[in-house]
């Protein structure tokens, strides 16, 4: 049995393209497998929605973006870049996450996107946390 110092060395010495292709497929299948995936279908739509929103709010830059939008009402990406100590591509990625979670909306204005808070999503959060606060304040702990 031949020994190679690395997978790369092995692939370079192997001339069979089909074999290399098969190895790549196996690696991609392993990397894209559902190992450790959450079982979101076991939870209600409301529970999944709150989890998506909470995950989007789980980064301080995104919280800062929300706070800035609350302060200025609407703005473009460049305004947020000027406000935060982050590069434009990083801010854009955070905006994308917030938009995907439904926390903000963006409308195209010329060459820019104007962002604002999506009030419907914050109404969902307000209702959810109001129920929790009401329950906690009206129950006794062990």
C-alpha cells in the first residue's frame, strides 16, 4: 500500500479524473450533510419565527443598526457605515440578515437602498415578550 503525506499529494499523483471527481463528491456530501441540523419542523411556526428573529438580534452590530434606524427612521447603507466601526461589506451582510428575519425593510431609491424598521415584526416581538413578562410577574417561583 502506497503512503502519501497529504490528500493533495495523493490527488496530484492520481491521473484518474473520475476517481478525483468521486472523492470531491464524497467530501461535498459530507460537508453538506444534515449532521447537527436543528429539527425546526418539531416546533410551531410562531416558535420558529421568534427563534429566527432572536438569532438575527444575536449580534451587537445588528442591535446597533436597529438602534440607529430607530433614531433616524430611515437611512441608506452608507449612513450606517459612517455610524459603525465596520466595513461596508460587513454592514451589508448584517443588513441582509436583519432583512431576512423581517426586522427591517429596504426600498430601492436610485442607486441606493433605503432601510427602515419593519413595524409588523416588532409588534410580534412586543406581543411575545409582553406574554412572558405578564406570566413571570404573576407566578411564584419555587
